[in-house]
């Protein structure tokens, strides 16, 4: 029987407050409906054949290029000038560390487990999100989609994480707040915990470690 050696965690929505809270706050402060953001992304994807968010999160598009494209689509869609140049700042102003889970992860490190963060993120946001939690004190590895050129739920980003940690898929637990990312991890052989609350996630992680 294999023994779990590593725990791999998502960043946003797991080690932080829910991402939806940040998007709702931006909607309220800018008067840009979430549905309009979705329509704008879909319009760009329909015209170019690629979702611009996917390009952004794999480092194939800069934040400035991404936001400029959304500005144009939202301006046309809403019939007024829209400028999202400070989107990143406002987004991170609303995020809060999930201190309970962060301290739990610290405890896992003390218990001898290898720890990694595997995140879909934006290259220009690296300093912002790393400043939110003691990354290097707790985690052995960070795999950021914007720097490896692959994003969850693509198989390659899981493979890169496992390779760099030096563990087999069957010896790792993966935690993410997006169900499809967990499904992709399971297909590769990892034990996946779909995060819905901190208490639920810790209980399921502990069950996986005990198994």
C-alpha cells in the first residue's frame, strides 16, 4: 500500500477567502456585472478561437493586453467607457488569507509531508499573491501556470508538480476549490479533495492521510 508523502494545494479560494467574494466586490465598486465580464471573455474567445483567460494564465498574454481587450469588449457591450487597468489591485484588496488552513498546512510540514502550491495565476500577480502568506516557510514548491505554460485542468501541470516534488501520483493528495481540477487530478491517480469549506477539507485530507 502506498503512503501519502505530499499534499498539493491550490492558492485562490483554498488558501484564501472565496474568489467569488472578490469578483462581487469589484462588480459592486465598478458597476460591471459579472455576467458582462463573462460575455466579454466569450466574445474575445469567439473571435480569436482561444479564451483570453487561458492565454493570460499560461503566460502567453500580458495582463495589460488581457485587460485592454476586456476594456474594448465591455465598452461596446455596456455602451460606456470601461477601464480595468487597476483590476489586479482591487481584486487582491478583497482577498484574505485562510489562516486556519495555512496553519494546518504548516502543521503538515512539521509532520514530515512535502507541500506544494499548484495555482492557475497571472505572471504579473506573483509578488501580490506571495505576499499574502508565508510561502517559503511552509511550501517546498510552487508551480504557477503562468510560468510553466500549462494550467489546470491540463494534465501537464499536474505532471510538472509531481516531477518537481519527486513523488508518484498515488502518493499525493491534491486540494482545489474547482471540481473539474479535482477530476483531472483523480484521472492522473492523485487523491483529490474538492474544497468547499476549511473544516470539510481538513477532515478529508486527514482521512486521505490516514488511509
